C-alpha cells in the first residue's frame, strides 16, 4: 500500500516529550467500560437525549464543512466546459468558474481537484452520519440553529467567529512543543477566524485544523475546567472543557445539541458517540436496543451495477452485525477525514466484544493512509462520470470528476489539505479575488462563437464586466447562492425524514457550485452566506424569469431573488420551474438529464412546486438537450386569481425541439398562460444576469 506524508506523523520525533493525553491508556479504557456498563437506569431518558444530541451534532459538523469547503473551492480561478454525450450544443464554449480537471497540469487545477475530492467525501460523511442518526430515532435536521438563523443565513461563518461547531474554539489554541514534530504548519493558530475565505494559506490551515486527529487536538488545545450545569450537591462541580469522556452524567433529557460539551476533535465526538451506543443498564436493557429508523443511500447502487463505495454498508436497518455496520460508518468518516482512525481507540476500549474482534482482523493500516475499502471504486467513477469532448464524443481517458476523486482516493483529508497548503503558496496560483485586481473579462476567455442559439462571447464578457461594476450585483449573487443552498438543505430535511419518493437533490448540488462560482467570477468576493434570505410571501405568484410576471407588473424585471433555486424539488410553488432538464407533467422522476417521459412540464408555467425543472433565473445560454423519448410537447396552464392561483390545463400543447432556448419556450408558455400572442409580444432582450449565468450542468 502507498505510504503518504501523513504516515510520518504517527509519533512525535521526540518521544521524551510525549503528551500525557496522547493515547488512551489501560486505566482510561477500563474507566470508559465501567462507566458504560451496568449503568443506573435513572439515566435512561438523559442518555437517550444525549446520544440523539450527539447524532445531530455529528450531522451539524459534517454539514458545516460543505459550504465552507465549497466557497473556498470555487474561489480557484478558471473556466470550465459543459459537455455531454452526443451533444454539440455548447461546442467551443467555456464558462466562468473552475471545474474538476481531467488533466491537472497547472497549480490551480491541482488545488481544485484535491479540494473537490474532499468536498464530495464530506457529502458521503453527511449521508453516513444522517443514516446513523435515523437509526437511533433522530430525524436529521439540515437547518439546525447551531449553523443557521431563521433566514437560512450561515451564522457559523460570521465575521469574528472562532468556533468549529461542537468541536473547538481557536481562542483556546496553544503551541505545544511536541507540535513542532507533528506539523509546524498548525502553529500560531490562536484566534483563527472560522469564516468564508478564498482558498489561500489561512484557509488551508483552517481546513487542516478541522481535519486534525484526536492526538493532535489534545496537543493543540488548552483544556481548562468549566462549570457543570446544575451540579448535584454531592457531585463534581467542574468538568474539562474538551475531551470529556462519555457518558455525561450532567446531561439532562431537556437538553439539546446546543448543551453538549466541546469535543476537541471530530474523532473524539465519534468516540463519545460510540460510548453511548455501548451503554448497558443494571436492569438488563441497553441503549442501542431501543432505537431504529429510516436509511438512505446516494453513493451506492443495486448489486447489478457499480457502487462508488462497495465496501461501506450504507444501510443500517438489519440488526444482525448492527454494531459492526455502525462502526464501519464511523471508521469510514474518520479514516477518510482525519486519517487517525478513531476506531483504533474504540477497539482498544471494547476489544473484548465480538464485533471489535471481527473489525480488528485485517484492519492494520498506516496512520493517514485511507484503507482500500473506504476508497471510491474507480470502475464506478468511470461508469458514473464518462469523459466527453465538446462535440459529445466519449473519450477513453478519465473525466475531471473521476480523475479528481481517484487520484485522491488513498489520501485522507488532512493530507490533501496539507498538500493544498503547499500549492497555494506557489507564485502561479491564483484565486478570483487576486485575479480581479488586475483583470477584466475578455471574449477569448470564453472560447469561440459558433454554437447555435448561444449568446456570443462578446456579449457574455460585456455582461460579466457590467455586473462587476454594478453595486447591486454582489448582494443578488450572494442571495442566489444562499437560496440555492437553502433549497438543498430543506429538500434534505424531507429526503431523510419521509419514506416517500423525495429525490436526492444532486443537480442542486452542482447548481450550488455554479451559483457560488459565478459570484466569485463576477465580483472577486466570497459570497455572503451569513446574511441569509427572506422567505417567500404567501399567495404571491413568483415568476421564473425576466419579464414573465403572471401576476402584477409585466416589466422587464427578472425573477425575485426569493424564487431563485437550482433544483425542481426546491421550487416552492407554481410558475417557478425553469431549466432545460424538462420534467414530466405528471410528476415524479429525478431532476437532471433528459429522461422525463411523455408530456412535459413547461418552464415558468408549472402547475405546482416540484414540477417544471429548475434553475431560476433562466440562463440565456440554456438549451434543451435531446429528449430520450423523442416527445417534444409541453402542457400549458392558465392560473386563477389570488389567493389560490388555481392551475387550469389548457387544451393546446406547446411544441419544442432539441437546441431551442429554454427562455424562448418559457416566454411562449408565459404568453399562452396570459392569453397573449407570442408573435405580437416579443420577449425582452436578455439582461446581464441571465447572460452571465452558465447553463445548468
């Protein structure tokens, strides 16, 4: 197996300076076992509440990393193509924002690929943590107040914040002498702000600190004593601020994840999580025996097709070897992330259990080298992400996504970020904030003209520069990013909380990258995800794009930013569907591609939320792809007055063709819904925002 740089940090070079808390000793292991065995049943309700709080905290921690890593990822300056099988719709064109590179031959491409691979695996970790939570009766919440306010502003990234939620406060960071032997790059981080930044030296260090091992965290943090909430008269009055061993006798049933102690590291959080799952009571019951819930899986597929992580059992519903499956999830998260494999500590404590013996067999692995079973399956990546050129021809080489994820497969997140730290200090590396100091958009950056029905590169370059000079652009583009991420998190709330056919919002994930990326590319600033966005008003028929207000003014204004979204599952009501991934008028099906069957739902004229596609506002470059079922007809509706705005289907259907502009078809649908003649009522000229927005990917 390949040995990576992280393996050198397995032990300090100067063992005489070994930190007393560096490893669990035998007495600490015995104490943990004793605390979790034959526990007084009076703690049952409190323990149930606490383990559920830890389960939600694990979701919060994994979710917290995703917008943080994503905003840094898309700060890397560059452009990308939009290619697909058999399609020449965007031949010769390039779009603002970097993407995964099939040929990472520049520093910028290498940085993007490495951070991208981590970003994707954090989604996997979020899935694993969510399935574990569901198992123990926690309905995963992806809009927790630990991260966001009521307007979906990510307050966990506010200016001046020094906290990694549930984990640590950088005000407690110290420079321990042993740290010099571990990693001198983690020195001098006291007071580090946990904020959204470009992918620069400071952000690389922050990301390394997020992904550090339990061992490093115990060296880095000043572990003072803090008061115990409502201490018993004859009990302890204080507890350690970090690395408190579970179970927590002071935690009450009325408390939530906001009341949990700071864990000190992600690994220690999972160690505490496991301690609760091992609790047995003196009445013969166990904590784990009381719990079960709904499971979801986005990354693996049925046995007849290739799965991206075939050795990670995503489904935890079967009670046989349940603990082995649970610990496998924790192992995957910590092995891919920290590389420290906190499961080694868990096995040391509970090694006498049958599941621990089974897990320990054949699990030897150098610290920092991701086990093969936790690496993505290259065959599945090639199958899921084929490589096409801009004429729709499949290439024999790896695509950018497959390249980025396979190249990083055996490296944990700490190591990848340590490599990124070195790369971002090279003189040829550039982020959008530094690019904008000396550059403006020029047509040749966007490729060549010739693709039919796509605005010319001169017009798009002009629009990008106009938006940069427009003082309102930053707020609009920031809110577009917030609204898109809001659409994802609210759909995820439904995805894990209902056993219905709610689809995983994969296209919205891609769309969120587009929205974050275009803000960087236009303004040179990190999107403001902290301020949030207001909710839509009741009984208002929001329109999908420029000039298409079915209710009220017919001015050339674009859609309200409150209606912006990038997935059909997150458009909140009628008339808000917009993109080229057409949907069936009867509903159902996934959002993406061209697999919808039968009569289609028209853009900007959809009868309800969840219909009509996505991507509001509609890019001026958005074109319809070839439809798999060769049915190119759309259902039209007429909408009644407020407050119901009832949708009445019209008898006539609207024809369309491959390569038609989505906005052009949306305008025709709008005119029919208003009773107007599309020929007599011409669509307004595309505004700068629609010209700048790339087509949905």
